[in-house]
C-alpha cells in the first residue's frame, strides 16, 4: 500500500460528523494528523468533547483533538440541538473521554501544521462551519498555497437550503468564513445537499450497523436512529441524509461521485438569503471557477463502503 494520505478533520460533532470521523479512522488510506473542533451543531465545549468520545469509541485515544472557534467570525452562533440533541451526540451512551484535549488552539494547530509540512501534502476535510479555517487563513495567509485541497460538506443549490429556504447549515452559521475560504484560491471540492440528500440512512442500512458484532456498529445505529428522525419527518423519507461521511468517502472513492468545476459564491449581505451558496452551474458569469461542486453519489456503493469500514472498528 502507498504512503497514507495525511488529513486534518475540522468538525462540529454531530452524529453525521461522528460517522465521518469513524470512517476516516477505519481507513488505513489516511493518516489523521489531528481533529479540530468548531462551534456549530452544538457549542464548542460539546463538539470538542464529542470528538474525543468518538476517537475513544474507535480505539484511537492517540488522535490529537484541538478546540477552536467558540463562535462565528461576525454573526452570533446558531446551533442545531433540535437535530442532534442537547449533547450533540444523542443516541448512544458514550463514556466521557479519558484522552486529553490538546492545549494548542485549533487555529494555531492548523497554521503550524500547514507551515511545517511539505506544501501540497495535507488535505483538509471540513464537516462544519468554516470558522477555524477562515481564521487560520487570516492569521497566516501563506497556508493557502500549502493546503493540498479542501473537501467540504456544505452548501446547497438545486436542493435549496436546510436551515433556511436558501442556506445550508454549515454555510449559514458562518457565511463570512465560507466566503474567505471559497475565495482563497485553494483547490476546493464542495459536497452540498444536492449530493448528500441522495445518501439516505434507510432502515436496512441502519440495521446493517446494528447487527455488527463490534461496539462501533451498534453505536452508529443508535446515532442514526436519533439523527435521522428530524429529516425523516421533514422530508417524509425512509431515513435521513447522511451528510458528513460523504466527504471522507469522496477521498476514498471519488468515482462514486460526479461533479463540475464551477463558481460558488456566498451571500453575506441579505438576511433573506444569508449563507446561500450561489452556484454558477451553467457558467453564465465570468466569476472564477473556484470549486468542484459534487451533485451525485452512488448511494448503495457509498453505504457498502461505510458498512465495510465501520465493521473493522473495535
Ligand atoms: O447541513 C448539514 C451539515 O450541518 C452537517 O455537517 C451537519 O453535521 C451540520 O454540521
Ligand atoms: Ca457537521
């Protein structure tokens, strides 16, 4: 096997974040250099705690978890306890972590890591609001040319929004951060609701996790039992969209996805459309093509991959 691909995961766990982190930790293709927590689904004190709980569930107390931004750059924090529960990881009962939280701030970890590693070698996977990443870019603009690529779950265009009619949660929470990241000139793959809404946690898929003889499988099933109910009620579907693991799966098997290099711009002025990701899908403007926007996924193959990998965890 070739040398593992170094990645950093920026996240706001969140049950779907948790499954994404488990997928990454179950995949020898990756070397997870660190996990940086950001305020989003729930406040920062819970997202960093949840990140450590998930690492210990995977038997990876060696992973370095860092705490980052406690609120968005400009706007007040908006959280999503109605989706994720008051802990942000409702569903399974996971013990409080023994592993320590790193003392270095997540933004400093991001800057130091990208400045000290060879340029173009580390992929940044973002699963939440982009506050940490934007702050790192403002703190040290030189990292923009050193980040290999960003693969981000966020946005929505043909599928509209999920927190307002026009905005997806990760972008809505910190639209100013998203604009900074989208305009930084970093190779960017955006995995929006247009893709993740095709990846539904149907009953048969959840049962595959529940039937696993390890601890991680049933824990994932319990997470999904809780997490999916909000979207099942909203969309009237069998299961809810499993957003964040699509980021990790895209790195593992990009052939499961299709997308197009286009311009994506973020609304930061209008309260009506705040956080909207305006995708120039048909190239009608001269705005720079700054992102590969992913629009489809082979959902069955995605879940087969996910189930295969989660089964390998403790
Ligand atoms: O809109 C879905 C995104 O917002 C996911 O990343 C979910 O975890 C929340 O952060
Ligand atoms: Ca998330």
